[in-house]
């Protein structure tokens, strides 16, 4: 049984070569690809330089340089936060979306999609594995709102025209149904889903 577990880890490491590689692919390093992927799937609260640094496991200074490089290539743009004018949010540009269409992990995504037991089952098994590890063993933990402890129904005290479908209690902000599947670095799993 332990031999099968070790073999599974070896296979995961081999699959990891699609997202951790030496040099560049299409002019981008593996960390650049990781940043673009994350920002394309991140919710509005996690599209900040500090959230990106937390996700990719790099210092803010290193991420700042990475963002400058990606901006220079036309893949990212900085926008002033509408809430706090001192902070910025990061957005993937249409040119960034086009390069993501040729993402080096696309063959891996397609292989997982084609699995006989199904991509959902594979995803759930990997999520269970990550939940079993301590958070110090994986620094890139971000997940979707739908399984987060901070997700709540809409706040009835808000005027009807201001109500969102759900509320994020961490940010004390309304979120829509469409935002439930976006990544957040402030995610904390609901106890009922932990295994």
C-alpha cells in the first residue's frame, strides 16, 4: 500500500514538470505562467501583488519585478483599487488571455479531463490529499468560495438594490454566484469538508 502511495507521488512529480520547468516557454518562466493562471482565476480580493506573492511563494519585491515584466509584455495591467486609492489590483489583459490559451499545462488539463473516473473525482482526491497536509507543506493554498468558512448568505440589513447573492464575512463584502468558483488566498475550508 505504501509503495502505491510512493508511486503516486512520483507520478505527481513527473506531472509537475508541466508547470515547473527550466528556462522559458513562449518567453515566460514557470513562475510567470503560475502568476498569469492565478490572476486569471482569482477573485477580486486576491488580485493584488501581496496575494500573488503569497500564492506563488515569492517575496513582494520579486513579485513586483515579475509584475513589471508581465506588464511590459502586455499580459498584465495595474489598476487603482476603487475602494482604496493607495492600493492596486492586477488584471490579465486580452493579450494575456491569448497567451494563456497556449499554457504549457494545457495537455495536463486535457489528460485529467479525459480520465475515466472523471476530473471531478480526481480533483476531490487531490483536495483531500492537500487537506491532509499541514499548511506549512504547501504555501500555494487557495481555493474557491463555495467551500470556504467565510461564505454566508446575503446580508438582509443591506438595501435591496445593494444586496449580493452571498457575503464574504472575511472581507465583509457581497459576492455573486459567478464569484463562487474563483480562487481566494484567504480561503479556509469548512470543517464539514475536511477529511
